[in-house]
C-alpha cells in the first residue's frame, strides 16, 4: 500500500486544481506573558514576532502549491493594503490570482491570533460576513467559468464569509456538471442543505453532528450520522475528520472505513481542514480513488497539526511520513 500512495504523491505535480471560496489573511502575533494587566484581569503580552500567512481558501492554495500542484484561485479581496499584500504573497508562490475579485464594499478578511508560550490567548476577526452583492457574485461565476476547463477538479472552501451562497453553489455545480469536474467541499455549519450536487464533503466530527441537529450518543454514532449525510445529500463520498481519532470514509454501497490518525503530536489543528481538502483533491485529480486519497490526506494532516498556526506539508515530508508508516 505504501508504494501505491508514494506513486500517487509523485504525480501531484500533474494536478491542476481550481479553488473557490473565502480568502483571508491570518496574522500571528507571538509574545511572552509575565504579568497580569493592572487595568483588567487579562495577561499582558510582550510582542516578540509578527507573521502574516494567507488563510481560508488561500491556505488551501498554499497546501496545493507546497505539494507541487498547479492551482487557480477564485475569491474576493478588499480594496485595501492587506488585499494587495495577500495577492502579492499568493502570486509569489506561483498561484494564479487572476480570479481574485476586488470587492470595494468590504475589507479583506483578517484573523489575528495572539499566541504566548505556544498557547493562543485571543483571536480578533476583522470581517464582513453578509452575502456578496449580486454583481460580485456574477464576477465570481464568470471567473470560475474562465478557469474551470484548465483544472482537473474544483475545491469549494466555505468559511461562511459571504462568498459561498446558495446561488454561487448553483453556479458552481452547473459549471462542474457541464465540464465534468468533481467538486470537493470543505463545508460550513448551516450550509449543508446547499451542498447537494457535490462529489465529496470533508466536515469534521462536530460539523457533521451539527449538520443533522443531533448529539452524538451510543445510539447516534458517527457512522450513523455519516451514512445519513451521504444519503441525504446524494454524495459520492463523505470524509469525516475526527481529530485524534483519525477519519471515517463513507462511500455509496460500501462499508465505512475508519482511518486511524498518524499524528504523533497535536499542537494546533488550525488549517488542518484546508490541508485535508487540498490533498484529497490532489489525489482525486491524478486518478486515485477516494480511499487512497483519504489515506494520503490523513498523513498530511498528521504533519501540519504539529505546528502552531496554519501550516503546510511539503512533498518531501509527506513521502517520508508515508514511507515510515
């Protein structure tokens, strides 16, 4: 099996992936805490370092680039310095950013995480989450139409920031069907009813549970929830990530396959879902089946959760992890 997975990863440089979704910039402020503020019962963080990393759908792009795939990005940025910085950063990686639409009515989404002693102290979000205006949505679909024939597969990265609406999804599914492209969706709670038409979803355990409005009990197992989602949304497959418990793969007319985690240490799961969606799509794009693609995504997730903040796995790291088992 290892040889088969290695062979698939070595073909990632032939994959072409179209990503559409909520683009954002992640800011990480690292510092030390040695005292409590006299003004309020909160820690005082002495800033030591600041970094900016493309996040959301842009982090999916980073993961695909890191593993050698070609990627086209469709999304929005604000007419602001942060948006220009984000586009410039992505362009430097080799990603096609011609599908980035400037939305003058909203700022570039930014998430700021303050981290002290390897622990996140607080997160600050600067964003607008209402649905994008109809003229912006038309531009997004137009960009999608322009690039979809160049890609092997489509990833929808839904962070609930207003890009992936029911109307946008209808346009995505229509174009994907017309051009015979499979659609991988990293979903958002509350939007599941709109995902009928996708090939595969990659929710985490909590998202899958909330999607059905249920609570996990001995009677309502993750297997039961997964089967109901697979059937209810008429998906080809469903991959539920379960953190330290690994993943569960559901396919039509097949037994559920539980994939145990290969993560040796888990420091931060930020961005792990982006990695799973990216690697799963890369596998499918080069002809791998759902199970092989999911196994490779599991190895990649085991690498990125060892880092603080949104991380990516390199091809060299991924091959080493697969070979070592």
